[in-house]
């Protein structure tokens, strides 16, 4: 996503109604709007702390003054630390969602949901903080996060995360942990689309889907309405890979179809990889369900796009990423407001890779961004 001046004005308007956590009797040197907008802009352009917020503000003051008051210039790092340490994360998240809904990114996005562990968050005798995040391919941004104590609890964290998001018109992709009837129903009720991996944790669904495509290959079942897409050979990192997607739309044979709201399509996604050095070939077949009925080629793009969340330097699910210490129990709510932008004016700070900013651990505030 390109951050234009109009987008910055929109961000300022979205934050206009945020409650100021400072004592209202105080004589403030800096306006809350100025602090929030500069802070989020710094996070979006690879800043990873309060000092970077101050540095960004001073470097971009000529641009920021076009839409911020800045009565006393740029706040210092201590001011950012004090203010962000007192903010209410759910309220900031709601403001960011309001802003996103006013941009071209609202609706029609691919929102990939996956879990990961915060690097550096583990303490002696404790596991690291685990987060479930929603990553949007278009614009390369993390829309939101919900914390869970351990990997198995991600199923309960996903509905909480979905409650934070406006996914109307979006396609939400989730690995096998999200192939639950309740999660499919929530996405469908929010007028979103889903593409959910069907694995052995849903034994009946996985078996019936696998058997259908296998019998179809063997000519043992009538050919129901379907679409097939086959990609060409792709050469990368010394490997030759080919992908194939097949979508079946007449799914009356599925025994549990009525439990999954809106279910229209089952998909078989097959990849074949050959290592050029030794000629060894391996193949992998995965199955998905969806409430969309788009062509197989579109499903192939969606399925492959899901793994972009794991390819981000700091957002790889199943990997640990940079972060602060694990938030203390007395901290604020675990849900995290998140935002990232790829492109500010030309002389922005540019330091490659994803970033994350951990505020005062006592308040449990964590902002995530992937650039």
C-alpha cells in the first residue's frame, strides 16, 4: 500500500476520538494526535522503538507539519514511551480498523491467519508468548493479533481475532487449526469468504475429500462439475516445481457439509518438486474447503498466498520473531493493534524487513508490522 498524504489525513481523523490517558488538568506540550500519528508512521517505516519514533519525526517534520499541529515540534522518546504505555490497545485497534475501511484496502483482500511465538518473550520456566495474527497480502500489513497461552489454544484465539477485524468481502485463509465449524460460521456471518485446510484433525472431512478425488482419478465416480488448473514449471533455488489445483463444486456427498456455513467447494492442491542437483522428486497433496465457487486458478493463488505470512522475516508462523518480554499478567488486554505501510515519501527511513515494537512490558502493548 502506498501511504499518500490523504491517507495520513485519514489516519489523523481516525485517531481524533481516542481518549487521552493523560491528566486533563495538565499543560501538555504535545497533542495526543501528533504523538499517535508520528508513532504509527514510525512503526510502519521499520522503526522498532521509542527512539526511532523521535528520529522519524525529526527527519520527516517538513512532511508531518502539513497535517499535524506540532505546537512544540517533535515529541521526544520519553514522551512517546509515557503516552503509548498508557494507551488502550482495543481502542487503538478500533481506530485503525475505521481508517482501513476508508482506504482502498477494505474488502477484497486476502487475510491469512496463522500462529507464531514471540522471540525473546520466554522467561525461566515459561513458554514464550504465542500470538495468532492476521496478515494481509495486499499492502503487506498485519491487521491484528490475539494472544494465546499455547499452540493448542489457537482455536479459541482465532474467533477473538476475527471479532476485531472487518473481513467483509475478504478471503480468510487458515491452516488446519482453523478448519472448525464455528470458525467457518463466524467468517461466513461477517460476510467474508474462507479457504480452510482440511487435514487429519477433521478425519471425516479429510477422508471423504481425499477419497472423492482419488476415485475421480480412478474413474470410479461420475465426474461432477469441476475445474482444473495446471501451472507451468517454475525454477527457483535449484528446484523445479509444478503445481496443480482442482476444484469440485457439487459436494452433496459430504456428510458434514451442512455444519459448515456456506460451504460450496472442495479443492485439491498438488505440488511436485524436483531437486535439479540429484533429480529427486517429491510430491505433496493438500485439501481445502471454501464458501467461494471461483475457478481453480484463483484457488491456487489463494492457497499459495497463504504462505506469505510465513515468508515474512519477522512474521513467520512456527518461528520466533523479535519482541519484548512476555507481557505481565497485570498488563492490558492481549489483543494488539497492528498496522504497516510499505511506502511513505521518498526520503523515508528504509530499513528492510518486518518490524515489531514492544512497549512497556508492564502494559503488554505490542505493535506489529511487516514491510
